[in-house]
C-alpha cells in the first residue's frame, strides 16, 4: 500500500519540482543577463542579434565603473544609509513590538491598526509631502533625508512581524526570570532579544534591500550635493538619453547586487528560522 501511494504521489511531486525549477529559471534569468551584459564587449551589447553567451568576456565596463571618481563615495553612502536603517529600525521595532505585546494600555488596538494602515500607503503618494518636511527640517541634500523616511517605512512591517515572535515567548519564562532576580532590562536584552533574533534578521533583510535599492528618495531629496548621492544614483552617470552606456549600467548594477548577496549569505540561517515562525510554548 505504501509503495502504491509513493507511485501515485511521485508524478505530482515531479510536477511540483519541475514547476519550482521553471520559476527559479525565470526569476534568475534577468540576473544572469545583467551579469552577462556586464562582461560583454560593447559590440555584442549593441548587436541586433543578442546571444545568451559571450566568447570574448571583457572587464572594460567594470573599469569604467570603478574609474568614476565618485563611485567609492556613492558606495560608502549606500552602506551608511542601509546600515543605519537596519540597526535603528530593528531596535525600535523590537522595543515597540515588546510594548504592544506585553503591556496593556489604552488605544493599543488602534495603534496596531494604524501600523497596518501605514503599511498600505504607497511610497510615491508620500514623496512630495516628505520632500517639504525634509526641507523644513533642513535635511535636504543630506543622508538623513534618506535614513529617516526608510526607518519610518520599515517600522510598521517590522513591528507587525516581531509582535508574533514576542507573543510566542511564554510569559512563564518572563515570570521565572523575575523570580530569579532578573530586572526587566536584563530580561529584555539577555533573554527576550536572543529569542526573537531570527525575526529581527528577517525584518532586517527587507529593510536593507529597501534602503540599498532606493532610487526615488535619493532622486527626490538629494538635489544639488552629489557627494551625498547613493549607488542607485550612480547608474545615471552611465545612462544618457542620446548614447546610453548599457555595459556601464549593467556593471554598476552587478556591483550593487554583490553586497545584497553577501548580506543574505551571512544571515541565511537565521532568515530561514525567522520566516518559519515564532517560538512556541
């Protein structure tokens, strides 16, 4: 009977695996084409008969990218923005999620609903109001104009996600810690924080990607001081309406992708456990 069930299920399993493989190929193909175009000579990129391979790989596009005087500064600015957003949003979301989960206070449900509604508002609809807000605070042409909005947009999702992790930690564990003499601060940072760390990693990945790939805020808030620009703005150096340098665009995009891949490799184990769910009692 078990053998018969295995035979019956096998075609379905093969179909699911084939579908997953097909989806993976479709998703990965644009990345492959980007990297391939970065290594192609200019003649092959502009050819009317593009081929999914190259027999004469070249590093000319990468030389043009790294030859830009401001590219290193753009890269450092992106690291500063993404790093500040990840750290600040993770800490604030952890404290906020703990507060709305462990404490009872008025308007708590309303506050949670506001977090959810804030997540539904499209970023494009708030760009102009944020521009005037940053202008009034004197933050235009500074990295602060990029860090603050990204923290604000990252918090609703992070709080909602971490709320499940904090709620999954048994209250009996907290009571036992207090009985053993632990203060609230010690329980918060030495017991609760390590338990919800997988959730923090999962939310940090989304915060990092959002801040690292941001073009809209960088284009809107960094107007005249190019020294405060980030990597997405570096793509404009190679894109000219009359004569775009597609090799430079693809090479710069490939360089931009590397830190994201490195970040994923560093946190992948905790990311999987974080997406899997919270701690169970």
